[in-house]
């Protein structure tokens, strides 16, 4: 079993795609920048320049309404080998 450490990164990214699901949405994001959030580990630095799928709570998606081509700034944690999750209150247009 792989154990994850507590981690958060402030990510600036361009929205590639958005898809709604029950209770959340999945944003495909091209990561441009991944800043540290002290005292947490930054596990997003290796993904700069790559596209990742981030799960975002539906209410946060409704408040910000990001669309393909938009730049966003959000707090993201890595939750497993391919799991990325947005902080429930930390997303805005960049």
C-alpha cells in the first residue's frame, strides 16, 4: 500500500475541458505553474507543462464557471497515483 503525505499546491492552469458528474466536475487542466503552500509538500511541480484531470466540487464549479480556454488559479492536492482534487473553496479565474 502506498502512503500519501499531506500535500497542497497553488496551481495556475488553462482549462482544456470540463465534464460534470454527480456531486463534482472534472476539469482537464494544462498546468502552467505550481506554487508551494507551506507547510505542505508540493507534489504538483512535476506536472508543470502537462495536462491533468482534477476533481472539483460542483458548488465551486457553479461559483467560478470555468470554460475551456480560461486560466484558473486553484489549490490542488494529489490523492494517489492519478488522483488530483481541488480544495473546496480555493478556485478563481487567473
